[in-house]
C-alpha cells in the first residue's frame, strides 16, 4: 500500500424515494454489513460517504432481511454504525489522496444519485489511476462506474468484465425502477457477466476491480475484497 493512503470509503445512496413509486428505498443493508469486516484490516480506516453527505437509510426490504440474521442484526443495532449512517461524509469532502479502496453499495436509491454525482466518477478515477487503488461494487452499486472515464477519456468500463444486479432479478422483484443497471453498463461497452438469479457471483478484473451481482454475493464479495486489500497492503 502506498504510504499515507489508509482509508476504505464505503459509498451509499442518500435517495429514499424513487420518482413515481410509493415504495421507500435506500441502500442495501446486507451488502453494507458484510463490508464491516474491512475495519479489521490493520491500519485501515473505514469511512462512510454519500453523494450529499448526512443521513443514509437502509431500504426496508433489506433491513427486514438483515434483522432475521443474528450477524447482520448486530450491524443494524451497532451504535457506532448508526451514528456513522446519520453523518456520512459528502463525496466532495473526501481527500482522494488518502483513499486506498472504494466500495460502492447497492440498493435502488443509488440508481438516482450515483449517476447524477459529478464528484463520484472523478473520485473513482483518482483512486484507480493516481493511487493504484481498489474499486469494489455490488448489486446496483456498479452503476457508479457508468460515467467514470479511462485515462484516454473513454468509458472506463469499455471491454472490462463486471457484474451487477441482472435485468431478470430486477424484474422478479416487481419494484418500479427508472432503468436496469445491466443495460446501462452494456451501453458503454462493459462485458457484463451475470449468473442465475439470486445466486452468488463475483467477478475480479485486473486484480483491482471487484464486483458482486446481488446481495447473495455479499459474503464472497467481502471476502475477496478483504483478501485483495490485504495483498495490496503488503506491496
């Protein structure tokens, strides 16, 4: 790890309502909980961030699922985590020079504010190209890479392998969404690789880009992310 870069930033949505929908949304609690393990990495600091800063809320559906799992329930009831979720850092306030890895958490809310953020793609470009850092995205969180550019000004995802919540999975949830992430990523030339609905699927590209298809991929995704950070931390 390059000296001075000791932050792992977990970015979540501020959006709690989709236009035209009566359902409350937010970030996926299951995906976020598993990333808590990254706090165990020596000398690494986990920072909670969002496009607007301030409070981020769990989607009701994912919160209900998390409450049924004792390990996940511990995350929801953790006082420190609750305080961090009420006071996330605004992306524009982050110092990219201190960031070693970024984790992009899914949930339908991020379909709105991740692509609308001008600061998010710039942050990701700085971490990837200047810091030689790691980027992880899970579920709908992969949409954050849509507007990211390569060092030649082309879409970052062009010809790169990645996964995300599939069209089939989104349709089966029967929730109103403004678009499908899979289609958006394919539109910029990404090689989107999805597996059977709601089965674990994790893709690693270039040893520094890791993506998980859905919440069911959370455990494997966090394990692979953790191992990748440990490996690069020793370099």
